[in-house]
């Protein structure tokens, strides 16, 4: 049976996460055989489909281009997936807010369990996934004929972009009388996406105010880093919610993660402890973040950050 | 309008879990259990809707073992009017929970059903979406604001890039994100009163649903431990280590 990957895209561009999900699909394919198709659903998504066709390992890109799929609302997108799923043994999406929103609808309508946020493929029916905020790793096996899966993108290396898959239109157009799109407030930033950045610097409650997050800007500029935050910093209104790293925020695994004024609660660690190198700057030498940090600096951040910026 | 809230009994979020030595599961013997934090937010939202006169009745429901009645009592103390316990000792996964909840939705016909976006034990983030699909209702997941107006729910959702607002035809399903509200604490008199509020018990068999797990739990292991590293004495030493030892900056 073949494998279908739901493409993740925003603002007319294929999101980086898709290449990681295709990598997970290839790991499944080694055991199950079959082809890998990518579904691009949205409105005016021709360029996105072309980008998806370049992903290595993809045989065919299926394009559902219609107004009803704009903004990828869960109700019509779920129905589209249900209409296509019979051709496949596995349907995969990134564990992003889009994937998490729609995939359980497909699973429920097909009466199968869903495997959320897998981090490893053991075989075509057995997968690893973190539970309890990553404090345990479960190996789970599914006997369902259709496997509906979301994939933690940071756990799989992206496939290259040297492929040339065929591109075909899907003419299934569903109705949606249940929900409608009203508006969006997206964070505009010139910095790399949190989930894809090689370096991430995050501030916590210790930053004291939203204004003080500027202390991270200069360092982020010099390192080409994305800026993240703890939930306490988001809840205090220092920064917007899309910057939250953790169990219930974004999962990141950069080469370098710098935690500033963050204590290291398990919910925060769940989002960053797979980073290659972790640096912690905290004035409390007992802070739990030091237990996972490769390099810990016990210092007042208001002194350490300007100095760090000047020495990079 | 009636509001249904689903609450789940999970390990208290402050507890550091341990894996059983035989790797069969997480060891939950004698650990402190509590209402899933996202479900507390769901209860709070329902109670606020009632306080504002939008909701007429708040019904709390759980699917789980006998002990889960503690969490239903908590929901009643926080302001729910009555509770429904779907009692089972099976290991229930999201699909099973959603099927049982779908039956309750059919019977109760709530205008709005509120669930947590994810349970902090299995971190699945599925049940609300599955319930929406099974009942043919629209969904507003990861909500940070819910406004009910003219038979519609306007839901602001926390998405990866920021916020998205959707309008849903009622009846609808909403799942809560962290910033929807700050749940209150139950007061002692309310905890006493909650003991007398109605709580009905049903079994999945009575509802005609199969809740047993579809997935086989092959094993559960602790994650690879990270070795704590070293403390550096100065910013200079930090920059030096990052350049020359870790080689992650140039
Ligand atoms: C269901 C649930 C889900 C959650 N999900 C998440 C999540 O996804 N992500 C997340 O981050 N949290 C999450 N949390 C919250 C988490 O439990 C912690 O409350 C939070 O991570 C704490 O943030 P913090 O480290 O910034 O704040 P604090 O714990 O208050 O730590 C602040 C730190 O700053 C240090 N500090 C203060 N001033 C200075 C200074 N001048 N110089 C240097 N250091 C200083 C202090 O020593 C302290 O260690 C969740 C909680 C729950 C219940
Ligand atoms: C490795 C593993 C071990 C497990 N061990 C046990 C165990 O020892 N004992 C046990 O009882 N279960 C166990 N379970 C089942 C598990 O705890 C959940 O009941 C199941 O996965 C339901 O999905 P979820 O809570 O992740 O749903 P999510 O989709 O993450 O939950 C979202 C929301 O749905 C609602 N919801 C979910 N479940 C219920 C429910 N049962 N009742 C009411 N509302 C609900 C809540 O509002 C919740 O906030 C285990 C699961 C796994 C994967």
C-alpha cells in the first residue's frame, strides 16, 4: 500500500516540516514498500505543489486547489482526506497545529486510532512516541488497516530536494457549512522559524518585561537565531504565544539552545531537551535547567547578555 | 444552552513519572492524580459562560475508572451542575473516549462541548477533534477566546504562526489552550455542596460503545538521559567553549 503525506504550507510556500515528514514516510516505505504521494490542499497552491514535487522519494503530488480548502480548515480538509484515504495504508502529517487539528478527524471517520507525534519508525506498524511530556518513550503497535500518524519534524532529517515527482489535480471538492474563516494575526518576523532554526535563544520570566527581550535581539542577529520563550514569559504578556517552547508550545531541537532566565520546568524541558548543545544563563545556581545544560553560567542576565553580545 | 465539559483524571503535572522496571508502562501506583490542567480550563470556561447567562446548565463527563469520580466532584465544586461518569477499567485511548463522549453528546444535545486540547499523560491531542468528526460538528481547537453570539461560536485559536479566528455554527466542539482563562480554586463550602450534586454512572456497554484500546503498548522506556555539563565562570569562557569545544558558533 502507498503512503500519503499531507503537505504543510503557509503564505504560498511549502513549509520545511514537509521534507521531514517525507523522511518518516521513507522509513515506513523501507518496510511496507509502495509509493509516497504528497497532498497539497489549499487555494492557489500551484507553486507549493511544484516545490513538493522536488522532495526526494515522492512519486506523485496530488493537488486539491479550491476555495473551500483555503486556510486549511479542519472540517473540509478532513473530508478530503477521508475521500482519498482508501488508496493508502498510511497517512502522515507534521505534528503542527494544522496536522493536529485535522488528522484526528480522519482517524475517527475511518474508525482507526491515531498515532500522535512519532519520533521513530521501527517498522510499518510500530512506532516510538513520547508520552508524559517526553519523560517516557512508548513503543506502540497498530493493527489498524489504515495508520493515521502525526510526525515530530525535529526527529527526522529532511529529505533532499533533487526529485521530480509528477503533479496531478484532485477534483474532489467538498462543501463546508460548518465553519468559516474570520481572520488571522500572524507574527511577522525576519528571524528563522523556531522549529527550523539552527540556534534558538529563549527568555523566561527572569527577563522581567517584554522590553527586556530586546536584550536577546542583538545576540540573535549575530547567531542567526530564532527567539523563543517560556510559558511564564508568554503568560506575563512579555511576548506572543507563538514563541512558547515546551510540552504545549513548540518543540525545538537546534544545534544550540540558550535558555536565559528560565528555571527549567519539565514542561519547558519537554520542548528543548533534544537540542544538541544547551546553554543556561540563570542567577540561581540551584535552577533545574543546569541539570540539562552542557554549559551553565550563573550570572545576572542583565549583565551577562550585553557582555555576550559584545563578545560574539 | 447546555454546555458539556469533558474532564480527564491524569497524573498531577508536578509529579516526575517513573517507568516500571519491566518496561511495561509508566508506574502510577501511589502517585498523586489530578484533573488534567487543560480540563480545568474547560470547566472554568463553561462556568463563566453560565455566570454570564450564556449557558443554562453545565454538565461534566469523564470516561475512566471509579477513582475518576474525584475529578468529577472537583468539576462540580468548581461550578458544574451535574456529572456523568462512564465507568471502565479498560485502557481507553482517544478514539474510545471520543466514541463514549459522542453518545453522551447525542443524549444530552449540548450547544457547546468543551474539552482540553491535550491530556498531559498521553499528550495525544486527539479527543476533541475525533468527537467533532463523530458528531458531525465543527471544531475550534486550541482556543484562547470563545465568544457565543447569534447561534455561532467565534473562536480564536493559537496556531503555530500566531492566532486564527474561525466562526462555527452551533452546536460545536471547542478545545482549550492555556491562555483561554485562569481557572479558579474550589472553595471549601463549594466542595461540600459538590458532594450532594447529582452524579450518574453508566458503562460503555450501556451506551453501546467499544472503548478498549486499539493500539498495543509494546514497551515504555525512559528517554535517553542528558548528562548535566559544566558550569563556566565567565562569558569569555562560555564563548570560548561554544567556539572551540562544542563548535556550534564560529
Ligand atoms: C499543563 C501545563 C503545560 C505547560 N506547558 C509549558 C510549555 O509548553 N512551556 C513552558 O515553558 N512552560 C510550560 N508550562 C509552565 C511550566 O510549568 C513553568 O511554569 C514555566 O516553564 C516557568 O517559566 P520560567 O522558567 O520562565 O519561569 P520561572 O520558573 O519563574 O523561572 C524564572 C527563572 O529566571 C531566573 N532569573 C530571574 N531573574 C534573573 C536574572 N536577573 N538573571 C538571571 N536569571 C534570572 C530565576 O532564577 C528563575 O530560575 C506548563 C505548565 C502546565 C501546568
Ligand atoms: C502508554 C499509555 C499508557 C496508558 N496507561 C493508562 C493507564 O494506566 N490507565 C488509564 O486509565 N489510561 C491509560 N492510558 C490511556 C490514556 O491515559 C488516555 O485515556 C487516552 O489516551 C485518551 O486520550 P488522551 O487523553 O491522550 O486524549 P487527548 O486527546 O490528549 O485529550 C484531550 C481532552 O479530551 C478529553 N478526554 C480525554 N480522555 C477523556 C476521558 N477518558 N474522559 C473525559 N474526557 C476525556 C479531555 O477533555 C482532555 O483534555 C494510557 C495510554 C497510553 C498511550
